[in-house]
């Protein structure tokens, strides 16, 4: 009985919903053309803040020399969203965790081909989304690393 209780406690701890620490990330509403903060566990695309529904993409935002708190100094590096299939899978896992249940299907491995093919990225001024495993996506995700600020400093990713 003691062993059964220990196993139950371990399983309950394992499947407990992760504690939300209040961390936030940037999202970009494409129809409104503006950044907005969301909890780090928000699965993109999000509903957005206005205009067309479902056009809120995860945004990687950078700034130079610690100027991320100044909205005029922020620069949008690239956008990220998931395909409807991956989004549905990730939301189902999150809902199961929030209800303290074992997910019906395990979450996809973030390093898998499936995850890379169903994670889409693009540059802000580009109209075409690229699966994360493609050369076009890698270029989009790395382009900002060559940018330099007024004093030659590299950009830093900034959060809300």
C-alpha cells in the first residue's frame, strides 16, 4: 500500500501543470501591426488584439544596448506560428496538464521532424511561411544576428 501511495504521488507530481511564473513573450498582431505581451505558454497563432482573428504570431523582438524598454527602439526579427495540427496537439496537452490529467497523446518532441515541419517562421516583411527545418526558415531565424546598433553593438532579444 505504501508503494502504491508513493507511485500515485509521483505520478501526480509528474503530471501536475507547470507553474506559470508570470513570464511573458511578444506576439505580433498582423492586422493591427503591433506588438502585445502574452504568457510564455501561449500557443501561436493567438487570436490577436484586434482586426482579423487568429493573426497573432509569436514575435522575436530585439533591441540594441539595452533599449528594449523603449518601444521606438525595438525591432521585429521574425515571426513564428504552428500549423493547425501542431497547435491543436499542444493545446490538448496543455489542457490535460491544467486539468491534472495524463494527456491522451504524448506531446510531440520539439527536436522531431514533425515539430520542425509544423513550426512555421517568416520575416516580418515576407508573405510566405517556411517550415522551421528548411534553409529559408533558418535564414529568417538567423538574419537578426548580423544586425548592429548605432555603436556597433549586437542586438539582444527583449521580452515584455
